[in-house]
């Protein structure tokens, strides 16, 4: 399906060097679902997760001259479908006029039987177009390959491959970068995933953050594609216990929500939505207090450093 992003991009070749390391971003907005919200990363003092987007924001802030800051807002909410992301987050994100926007969505749709992939592509394309029209550089993602680690996930592969091709087509636009997670076998390792097997572990979030920065032309702090050191093999009893825990604690509740039409994101708002003000209030992040390149834990509630709310209008 052609959309305004792919059709306009097809009139000119992509430029591999367009996301150069010297490009400075002074504002960053993250939109999406649980992947971007940061589910199952390190828990922060305020009870929310850190996530790869917070890590990217910290690194971008560390690039600024001493005393300078970036604005950062994470609008992502777990469980959201692409239609909800389009309707609830994209307008807010475009209004913030961020230099950089990361957009991840559609996988929750693909996980549901009978997914209308044409509709998912249409809404993802509309979302990217709105963000590009706001002047932002937009980062999109391909999904990891679930068939290499999750039994019974082969039915998802045709839709995932279609979405991968669609995202790669959108990347012909000169202000679109793609993080290709599908082609990274390191994500086959269960240690990059949380116990629920759907969300990234802290190490997984660390690697996705590095992948985003690499897609933006930043020099690599480490090889995010590298395999983890070999782990001791698990015995049958340990595997069985793990599967039983997963069925009871994660798969069962997930199926229950699908059957009752509920979502894990019901009643939730993005991390930077101020309910009292009724709008998004980005946080400013300076280089002060940022984690070192080794990425020690946050010393205080992020977005960190000299953090203070700024007007998001």
C-alpha cells in the first residue's frame, strides 16, 4: 500500500549519510506502546520503568555543550494499538515540534488474530507523515524475529515481514532512520527478554538504545549486535518450571485481557502527561548528573540531571 511518505520519498534516492553524527538534537519525543514506555527495564523511584528512550535522551543530552539542555517527552503507553497511538499520541508529539521523534507501533495489532495489516500500514504511514510534516527526524523500527525464540509464533511471521518491508520503504525519506532489530540474532537470547517473554530486559533496552543512536550516526559505544557470553544450559526441570510460571503469570492474564477487551494500558497516560495541567509537559535534561558511557544506574528520578518542567506548548 502506498502512502504519502513512501510516494514522496520514491521521487529521490536515499542518502546513507543523512543521519550524520554532527546533527544535534535539542528536543526528543518518544511515541508508541510498551516497547517505548520501557516495560521491564530498571524500575525508577517513581515506580515507572527507565527504558531505552530514557537512555537515548540521556546520551543526546550528554552531547550538548555544558549548561545546555534538551527537551524530552515520552508519550508511550503499554498495550496501545497503532490506531490508538495515531489518535492519542501523534498529534501531541507533532505539536511539541521535536527535532527527533521515535515511533514504534503495530506489533500489538499483529499479535491479535485477524490483524488487518493494510490498516496497520496505513495508520503507521499517516503517523510518520504527520511527524515529518512537523519537521522532525523520525526513527522507525523493524520487529525482532519471534520465530527464533517463541514456539507457536510462526503465524506472526508473514505480517511481521510485511511490516518490515513497509518500514524499509518509508526509510527512503531523507529524514527517516530505521533500527533493524529483525536482522540482529542477539535478540534470540532469552536474557535480552523479561520473564514475560514479550518485553525487553534491562540489557535488551540498553542494546536498543545503542541501536537507535547508531541509526542516528552516533559512534558506537559498544557492539549492540554482539552475542552475550555463553550461558550454562538449562535442564528440563528448570525449563518446565519456567514455562509453568510464564503460563500462569503472563500468558493467562494476557489471554484474559484479550477475551474481555481490556488492555494493560487502560487508564494510563504517558510518563510526561501532567493530569493537573491536562497536557504534556516535557522535561529538560542537561549534561549534569548524566550516567557515564558505561551506563551506571540513574542517580535520581529521570529524566535526570538538572531536571525541570518546561512549557510543552
